[in-house]
């Protein structure tokens, strides 16, 4: 080990001090660059400090996962006493650790992959360090039990509170209801939604019927339905399925769910089949299957179709015989769900062999089978139809802290009653692929831009740009990006971002379009600004009055800048006299009108308007500006202005 006064040590200490200084100055990216450029120290104390600063930098950049991993590496160089002292005294670190462990655990149990062993080791390391730092807290006890279940160490680990929660308010899916659901999903594989709805009408439990009707709506439109009725009935996890956006990977293209092919022979056969009765259809399929010239694909399609027809007829034994002979991994997803439900199939036999495709389907397929009363919950999860209160008085975090859908439903309910940065940060990290998580990222980005924390805002925007979302949310992200670019002096980038937003056409919200219009005016593109403002004004009846007033003001400003004084006056005066109750804009419009009347030589009208400004202005600065202008006008028109005492003030 180097002596304490070694020059290399001094240089190293200087690097660490510089990194800490950058953090204090709100420049985590620069701090991280210093830390990552510094090779690991041989001195354990210095290396621990380097790793800890790196964790702080990632935390400041809004990356909880990398922050915790760096903290964990630092903890490996500490003894138990140091771990407890360092981790437990760091503000908010346990919540960060909890969420990183949760997210890694969900990946471990729900996504079979080649990195499973490495993931398990990470979970064990983080769990051990957490127990050392925070002791036997409820979350870490539950986590230890769940990891034991997930790795097969224990098959019966379950706390009393978990057992009770599993029994209370649990909806049981009957065999008859399960068959109706399977028949409906099988019919949906042919995109026969009317027939599918007919089967669902036989389902005896309203919540079950609502859930599977929602699936039909998604398959038909690609849009996640409103799950409020499920949440209102107390089935928070079922509502959470839709809020969690588990089917998002299939929203744009749902072909994998349906039985079909572009093969001409199949297209002709299916078209002809639509004209036949059910008995005739069965006969036609059987006849076609006897052909010696069938391709492997056509054979699979016909046997799948026969499976659907048998299932729709209620001939379960015949359907089972066909099912057993099918390669289930090649079936459309609807048929995998239908057969999996009806015959209690192990999910592993239904997942694709390719790891990426399996990871894409696994969370949704697991939940759908559970929603149909099939299979066992994953480690740490509640049964799908558990009734659970969510929100302020919920005990989700105590009983089911590792159930992704329940935690999501709980946090969403809390957010609805009181948004805040802490909940937003945690939700954005844990649920980034949901609309709720995206909205939390939007909230955090807006706060960062308003606080001029541009590096943090960029980090959030970078995370948002990789997420799939609807047009409205994309426009919101681009609007924040443009605002950040404007605030940081990157006008050319802001202009490019605004042009990208304009590509969305009528889908843009009014506030975003107004931001674009005012920026175009600021950059001297008054024609472009006028075009956007006119689009807004054409829809002004649908907008709140304060926004209408602001739009009128900027329309006046544009014409004023172009020296179209009559047009500008029209907008200003309309604003002043039709929107007198709105803050700020009417007063400013009167002041601008006075300036125009002054240019036109109509001094008396200008003075009257300025006196109105003095009487109505909300700020002392505005009153003073109007008084000064009035004094100048009095002087210009040859009439001396007066002091407040009433004595004249002569210009010479």
C-alpha cells in the first residue's frame, strides 16, 4: 500500500474532491466522467469513496439501478458495521434499494433468460447487504421468502398474513366460466368478435366478463380499455393488468394473436368457409385434411381451425385430442390462451423457445392464464382475483410488496390523490413501460426544466424517448424537450423539435401549439407564427377564457411586429374589451394599443388607454411604465403633465 503522503494519493484525493464539487454544483454528468475516468484505487478506502460518489452521480442523474449497483460495489469493500452505518444513514437509500431489488426480482421470475444465474447472484448480494443495513424489515423478510420460492429452495414458504390475504375476497373461476372464456378467446382468434361476445355473455361473474370483454376490445382496436369498473369492484390486480400495459408490445400489430396466413390457398378456403353452416364447415375442414397434397403450414392451420370449431361446439373431448397433437408454440396466441385455460396447460409449453419472444409474451400470458383461473401465482404474487384496497389506507406494501400489478394499482391510486416528486421518481423507475410511469417521467422532466436542472431533464428525456406511447404523450415530451432547449439557449435544436411536433398536425394540444407560435414569432417567422395562432383561434370556443385571451394577445403582437397596425389594434382592443376580467393580457393589450394610436398621431385616444392601464394594472412596474408613457405623450402634444400633487411639470 502507498504511504499516506504519496503524490499519487494526493492526486487521487484531488480527483475525488473535484467530482464531489461537480455534484454540489449540480453537474452530475461531469462528476461521473471524472469518476469513470479514474481507474480503481488500490487503497480500499479511496476505492470505496470513488464508488460511492459514482452511485451519488447516477442517483443525481435519475438512474436508480446504476446508483444501487455502484453503492453495492462500494459495500463489498466494507465490513458489516460500516455497511450498516453508511447505508442506513444515507437519505432515501432504502427506498431506492427496495425498488431496484423489486425490478430485478420481477425480471428474474418473469423472464427466462441466459443471464438468470447472474441475476440471481445480484439479488442475493443486494438482499444480504440490505439485511445488514436495515435489518429484518417487512420488505426484506418477504423478499427472502419470495426468492426462496423462485429458486425452488422452498415450496411452502408463506406467511400467515399472506395466507389470510389469499383467502379473503378471492374470486374463484368455475369450470363452466373457464370454458366460456376459452370459447370466446378461440372465436377471437378468427376475429369473430360477435361470436366471442356471445360466449362471454354466459360468464356468471360480472368482473370476469368485464375483464375478458376488455381483451376482445384490445384485440379489435389495439387500445387498452378503461379498467375503472374492475378497480371500483375491488379487483385492483385485474385493473392493474390493463394499467400495466402488459399487451403494449402487441398494440400496433396483433397478427400473432390470430389464426391466419397470407397463403392464397388458406385465404380462399377461409373465404369459402364463411358462407357455410357450422356442420358444413366441420365437414369441409375434415375433407381438406384428407388431402395428400397439404403443406405443413396448411395442415397446421386446418387442425387449428378444427380445434376452434370443436371448442365452439362444446365438444371438449374432441378439442382435447386435437390440442394434444398440435405444436402449441406455433399456435396463434389466442389459441394458446384458450387451450391453456381449458386444459390447465403448463405455461412453459406455451412460450416460444426464442428467449426474446418468450420474454415479450411471458408477463401477459401468465396474467391471462391467471385471470382465467389457471396456474399458480408467481413467487411473491397474490392470486389474480384477490380483492384488495389500494391507495392511502392500503396494506399492499405490507402484504404483497412484490406483486407488480398490485403495487402499480396502489401507487396509481396514491398519485391520483396527491402527485409528488418522491412517488413520481419511484413510479417512473418501476413502471416505465406504462402510461402512468410515463406521466411520472413527464412530471419529473417538467420540474427539472423549471428548476433549470438541464442535465437531469436530459436524462429523463432520454429515458422517455425509448418508450412506446401515444401521440399525446409524445407531444408532451417533445414540448418539454423544446422548452429545455430554449431555456438553455439551443434555439436551433428547439426549432427542429417544434417542427417535429408540427408533424403531428391536429393531434397537438393548444398549449404546445401556442408555445410553437410564440417561438416562431421570437425567431422572426411571423408568417409561421400567424398560421399556428389562426389554427388555435379557429378552435377557441373549446378553450378556457384565459387561453383565448393569451392567443388574442400574441395574434396582436405578430401583426404589430409586421407593422399591420390596424389588424393589431383589432386584436388588442377585442382582447381588452371582451376579456377584461382575465389577468395581465387585457392591460398589456391596452398599453400596446396606446403605442399604436401614438404612432398614428391619435394622442387623445392613446392617453385614455394609458389612464385605463394605470387604473387597472396589477403591478407597480406596469403602472409606472404607463405613467412615464403618458408623461411623454403630454409633452409631445404640448400639454404639460402634472405631478401627483396637481402641479404642472414642464418639459423645458
